C-alpha cells in the first residue's frame, strides 16, 4: 500500500511539473502588446488671426501692398491675437480713444492705413524694416529718431526713444504704476515689439507659405 502511495505521489508531482512547463511555454508564446502611440494635436496659436487673412490681403491690395499680408497678420497676432472688435488696435492711430473701434473690418482699414503711412515714411527716411514694424507700435516719430541715429532699429534705441516720451508725460506713460511690468520704466510703447512681430512672421512662414513667398517682407 505504501509503495502505491509513493508511486501515485510521484506521478502527481510529475504531472504538476509538466503542467507548469506547458503553462510557462504558453505564456512565453503570447505576443507582447505593442504600445499605441498617440499624437496630441496642439491648437494653432494663429487660428484667430488667420481668419482675417483675406480681409487684410484685400485691404492691402488697395495700396499695392499685398505682399505684406503676413506682416500684418503677425502684427495683429501681437496686438490682439485676433480677439475683440479692434483686432489691429488701430483706434489710437485713427485719433480715437483706445478700443473705440468695435468693428474688425474698420479696425483693419485703419490698421492698414497706418501701416501704409509708416512704410512710406520709412522708405523716405531710408530706415530698416524692423524700424517700420516698431513704428506701428511707437508711431512715425520713432522713424525720425532712428533716421537720426544710424537708420537701424535696436531695442536699446527703442528704450531710449520710449524714455524720451515718458519724460514728456510721466503721468500718462507709467505702466499703470506697475513697476513689475516688463516694460518699466520704458512705458511708452513696447520696446520689444519689432522682435515679437518678427518672431510671429517666422512662425507663420510654415503655415502660410504662399503669401510669404510673394515677396520678402523687408524688401523695399
């Protein structure tokens, strides 16, 4: 009887080992699940301004300046990200209080007119194109200042020009009293405006290649 029990126990152990071996083989044969790669589509930061591309192009075409469409899209991006009723922030250039204009089409009309004036005056004074861009923000007076100081824009010159205007009216140009404002104490305009718009132009080059290729934006 004891011999039979030993044989039965041995057989049980043998079958258990065989079962375990078969189970391990099956597990090893199961293919590894491939990792599923997911692509996250980032929202287009220029989506709101691109919807005004045709309007800007057509308005510029009236002055034969359509080659600067991307430049004005980049300007709008910097001014408002394409939001609000005055996306070109052109109320002040029209001689009105800030945000008086509430119709985007009217805003574009005045914005393009302002750009036409600064680019024409910039050509006359023979300043570089970054000065033209900066003048959209700081006004035609900046063109005169750069023309008298070498003809080429720099943030250092923009700061000096800003400070001249601040000293003329310190109560108005004080960054709202916020000394944490990155512009402070150069609170007239944005001394980094030209660099920011240029960066927008470069970013737009990939998404609107046909308009960019019409003519290099700094070509006079």
